[in-house]
C-alpha cells in the first residue's frame, strides 16, 4: 500500500516512464503520467511528431502498418492508447472530450519536440480537434481520418454500439461491420476482435457530455479532411462540408474503395496522403 501511495504522489506532476522496447524493431512503449492518469504510448521513428488516435472502443495498434510507413519517411510517430487499453489507466466516468484532450496534450508535452500533427480516426478526430481547441500551442495540424459529417443517419451509431458489444452474436456483428465500416469486397471479420466495450462506453458518454460546437472547429489548426469514398458517415452530399465552412484551412483528399474503417482497408493510401500533407505544412 505504501508503495502504491508513493507512486501516486510521483504522478501528481508530469513524468515520462520508459517501459522498454516492444516486440517490433525500432518500436518502444512508454508511460506518460499526468495527475492520476497514465497513458501507454507506442513510439517509433525520429523527426517531426505525428500523434495517431484510434476510433471509438479500439486501440492504437490498428495503425501498425500506417505508423510504420510514416515513421520510415522521417517522422516520430506516437500512438497513445486510450484510457482502459494496454497500460493506460485513469478515471473512466463523468468525463468529457476535454479530459481526453488533456491526455493527448500530456503526451505531446512529454515528447518535448514542438507542436505535433494529430491524426484522429473516426471518434479519434473529435479528440484531436478538441486538443487543437484546448492546447493550440501543441498542435501543428489535424488529420480528420474518416470523420463523420456534422449530421449523419442515427442508425449508424447503433451499428457502432453493436459491433463493440461481445454479447451480440458474431454473425450480427459482422453484418453491422459490413454496413457501417467496410466497403463491399473488404473482409469485415478482421475487426470482429479488438473492441473494448468499457472504453467504448466511456468515450460515448464523454462525447454526449461535450457540445459539438466546442470541438468541431479544431481551433485554427490546418486540417486534412481525409475521407473514405464509400463512408456512410460522410454521405456524398456532405463531401465539401468542412472545406465550405473553414475554407483555405482545409485540404480535402478522398480515398476510393474504402468505408468508415479506412485504416485497415487502404493503409498505403492513408500513409501517403498524411505524409504528403504534413510535408507541405509550414
């Protein structure tokens, strides 16, 4: 008990705790602690910092192929695991997106390498945008990867809840994955695993406690609107929604033959789009 109390006293400030190398060559895992929270961070590469945030209820290892490709092109890629995944720990109840943004800000500060580009996939782009609002000095730009339209069919939210629920029969979950996440011809079974129901619930409730108007503008950061060409969360009619609202801040790239999952469907195209855009940033 005394040891645990001493550790909690240590993390009242901001500390970077190295936990050792991962199984992947050149890839390490660190713990970043702030207050009573600690965030498990997968890190690889050297150069300008790119932070990658996963979609709701999933972990940042979904980005393995994309992170490796970006790191190989001269970038430092950080992948914070959300609270409740890996060794990431912290309160899970009564949160807002501001709390999750604080976790990402702590990770960027601990790196001590200047402002970062934040890539947020699906739900992750909400956290990325909130980070840009709350901590503009830490954010160089934001990539909105498969970001939903401001308003989308409510049935899609039901699909997200179903696929993250292990009590739903696998055949039904597969149908929801195909409907909401994967383009025709792409195997949705690769996402039957990798869901964290308690994390998904925490993130959903935090979103409901956060006004869309708070995070939607992403401060004044440059934006890459990286769309999947067949994403039901981004219907064709809303293709130019972000660019029409924020003008020259926005670069629009559409990746064909992909739906809301996007990352496992087209990892090479995703990596190429992000690398090209980041290199053009001031």
